[in-house]
């Protein structure tokens, strides 16, 4: 077993423990948390030195592992831009477990990521949530697969196919392609010839998974919600740059939003109004809202910086921290595993050398399922070893990917 002691604990789900401990069992799950925790004899101890402990951060919208750091075209596998409907492709099949971005994410305290394919297609494929463990195969990273089917409205599908004189060339065409695919899936008879596109959409039509719609302009957002009503399906919005203009409509529809990235360039007409007013407006309307990186639009290690800038815009620190931990975990359906520090949750923990929403703060160490995967040389503090299971972990100050020689 492992115990992190003498920590200021931001549990997210149950308030702040000014000075307490977290006990981790041999399976890498949290056994106990509180001001006073019974620590069995022989337990490995890590002294937090009074610093702040949070859950591992959860990024609710990213293309980590699909667009690989420093590999250019050879490592770009997020967008199967060959047909408007590629609902049947799976992000899992394009995920590169040795992407250096995974190791870099640890330096910013990110431990769980929602990987979404797209976004030139109206239907872009199946997304998944990954845990940033050590891995030799993409399957080793899976936390939940699939989390939904990705879709896209607006400029990018128009640009990808309109220039080829193919449908869709207009927003009308984009919506029509989406409706046609959903109707075809409704009428699909699996007893006849198999259609993998239809099969991928069946869990969406049954309400088991959401349709993950990347939409930025207000009219595209409303179109996504309209189609959701027509087919009785759940919608999770990705991006939603102009969501503040229709926040009441989003709230009425019961949709969740992975908002952003708000710390990104205004690269297109539909994202010209990007900013941290978005998560604030959505939160005030009661919309479940995650703050995201949209990696590689914003590098993964700066997720806490994005949350800090939302505080500057008006969110409380508690609301902002929740938007990068428990809220995205709830949206992804993995809150029983990640997003908070509570008994039974995975021991994904981050120790910070200051306030996690202060721009000068750095990560002292990051832990995934009870194993330290990153440690800063100067900020790691006292410890009794690298992993409670006795296996060698990362060298101080080096991400796990570098330790593995990758």
C-alpha cells in the first residue's frame, strides 16, 4: 500500500481537507481519504510537505495520440477525410501509445483524455477515453470505448467536400447528410448485409452513447440540438465557440459542452469569438461544462492554465477546477473512476508546488493508478520509492515516455 500524507487535499467532490492523507491500495485505487487515516504498518509513505493535492486532470476534448507531436503527416491520423460519413472508423485504431504528447501531459497533471476523431466529416468516427498509463499497445490506455460517435457541422465539412462539387457544400447539406445517416441506421436490418456505419450509430439511437457534435457557430449549435430532438438522441457539444449566444437553448436541451479550446488562435470565421466568456456563460445557465485543450490546438500540459484564465473571466476556482476534473469525467461516464479524490476511485493524483490555478505553479509529481509517472527534480519531495508495487518508475524530472526510451 501507499500513503500520501501531510497534503492539502482538493477532493473536488467533497470539499477541501486542509491537512490530510490519501491511502492507496495495491490495486491502485483510493482506499481512504481524510484528516485522519489509519495507515497500516509497512505502508510506503510520500510526504506532500503541506502542498496541494488534486485529482488527475481530465481533458474532455483532444486529439492526443491521433495527431502525434513532431511526426508531421506520418503521425496525423485524426481525420479520415475521404467520405462525409465515416461513423465506423475508430479512434482506437489510430492511437499511437508512444506519442510524446502523452509524457508531456503528465508534466501538466493530465491523466485522462477524451480522444475524438475528426473534424472534416459530418460523421467522423468513434471516440474513446484513455488513461495515460504506461503502455505498449493502444488497448492498454483504454478507460472507456467508445464514448460516443463524433460529428461535425459548419465550415470544415463544407470546405472538405464542397470544393469537390460533392455533398455537402452548404450547411443545409451537412444537416441532410447527418439526418440521412441516422435514418438509414434506424431502418438498418442486421439480418441482411452488414453495414458498419449503421452499426456504429445504433448505440446513439438507443440512447446508450451521445452524438459528439463539433459545432462553433450559434446556428450550427442549434441545428445539432434540433437534430437531437428529431431523433431523440443525446448531444454533447464540442467547441461551441458561440455557445454563449444560445446558452439558454443548450440548457433547455439538456446538452453538455466540452467548451473550447478558449486559449487558441482565431483560425476560422466560426471561431473568431473564442474566449473564456464561454465557460462562464454556460456555467451560469447550468450547462455541464468542461474546459478543454482541443490538443494540439492547445498543448495538453496547459489545461490548468486554461482553467486559471476562466477564473480570471469570472468562474470561481472551485468551478474551474471541477471543469477540468469531475465535470468532464461525468460527461464521459467515467466519474466512478476518475475526476475526484474519494474512496474507490483510481489513485490518479497530482501534487502541485502551489495553487494549481496559479500560472507560476508547477507539478511536483503526477501519479496514475498509484504509480508516479512524472516527478520534478526539485519539487518531488520525500518519498519511499517510485511505485507501491515495487516496480521501477520514472527517473526524477523525466516523463515516463523518456524513461522508456521513446
